[in-house]
C-alpha cells in the first residue's frame, strides 16, 4: 500500500461538483497505507449518502458519506465537499480509530436542515476513537458541525461552523479533548456543548456568537453533567445564556472569558428539565471573567446563580446589581458563606 495517495491522480475523483466522488475518496482512504496520507486537491467534491455508514449515538441515528476506521491523515486545503441536506447525511465518520487527522476542507450542506435537529446530519462524527484531530476546517448547514462522541484525547482547532440546526461543536461523554481557537455562530441549542458525562475537557480561545434577529433563546457554551473541565479565554455574546452550567456539572473552571450582550452572561442553574434532568451543579469556579453589559431585557444578569453549593467567584468584573443569587438576591460585595465564596471581585457601574 502506498504511503501517499492523491484522490484525483490515483483514484480519478473529478472534483467538479457534478460527478459523484464518494466511492473514489472512500477507496483512497481504505487503500492508503496505515498511517499514510490522502491528498484531496482543491475542487468541489459531490458526496452522496452511504447506507452502510449508519451511526447510532445518544442523539439517535445518522449516516455519513465517508468512513474512517484506521490511522490516516487527510489533507484537504481548498477542497469543498457538497452534500444534499434532504438526504440526511454528513461527511466524515471516524469510528473506533486512532491517529486520524483531518486538515482543511469546507463541508457544505446545500440548505439549512429543517428537521432532525439532534442527529440526522453530522458534518464530522468522531465516535469511540482517540488521539484524533480536526484543524482548519469549516462546516455549514448540518444538524451538528462536529460531534466528539465517547472519545478521548481528541483535538479540534481553528474550526469554523455556522447555520447548524443543533450544536456547532458537541463533546458528548468524551474525556481529555481540546477545543481551541474555533468560531461558532448562528446555530441552535448550545452552540458549543459539553454534555453527556464528559470529564477533563478544555475549551479555549473560541468565539461563540448569535446575531440573527428573532433567535433570542439559544445558549452559547453549555456544560451539562460535565466534570473537571476548563472553559478559558473565550468570547461569548448574543445569547439568552452565554455560558450555561447546568444539569449536574461539577468541579469545572470558567476562567478569563469575555461575556457580554447575553441576557444572562454566565449562569449556574438547575437546567431545563425533561430527559436531561435538573440536578444542581456544584463546586464551579468563576475566575477572572469580564462579564458585563448583559442584554437590556429584564430580568438579566452578569452572573446568575440559582442552584448548587461550593461555588467560588474570584477576581471577576461584574456590573453592579447584576450578580443575582438564588431567590433573586442582588449582591454587590464580596462575601464568604457555606454556599458561595466571593473574593476580590470588582463591581462596576
């Protein structure tokens, strides 16, 4: 098996946006040497649904055009992959694999999905895998841009996604994953979501925003049943809940983030009920965040704490009368109680 293959030169992929290139690209992935490199040159590659690539996750069933189950690097700078939203499928499925690395590429559904919010079209699904990475990629018009599902030590870096019916990036039940320098906008639900009992994940240097008229109930970065994870140096604006910690998250750190123009910039709350439950989140550390100018709709808050114990607020910048505690209590001072520790925070007009 060759260590490097080119999908156009070696497998006759057209890359013209007209011919179906699914089988050619899949053959290149399957036939390159383990640990080798697949080159996908600039072009427009039309992909179709492969019914054999059926994915079952905590969100239901999805399909993909291409499946990867062995170590491989795929270089795609300048390549555009087009899928048909009406046929309900995504592009890449990384399954039970390690050392799969995707770099570059633009994944585009033809229209924004109108159904199947949670599962039916995942741009890239990393499932039951470890030490995989996605870098310099963008996706549009999927149910989810990227789903890191029950995987470990995976990295998503410099990824851009928008116009997904569900999350732009979701890290579901995964551990030790890194989401770095990503841009997520104009999606649904939690735009960047850590969910499903994950641990020790890190989200840094991301820009998460929503500016579409009429979209006022979404969440920016959400943590649900997440433990020991770090949210640091991100910018979040335009949501009902900017950074939303709920449903039994524990011992997570929210540090040096900039949140503004959210109805509640940072919230620690029971959750939304339903199948996700409303367990209190505990031992959340809010440190050195600038969380000011919440959206001018009442009620609003720079920081809203409605549930849990052991929360620590240290060196945050907060608008006066915008730190709202359980029972609607407004606080403009630093205190230490059994439930909260507020130390060296700055309250501004």
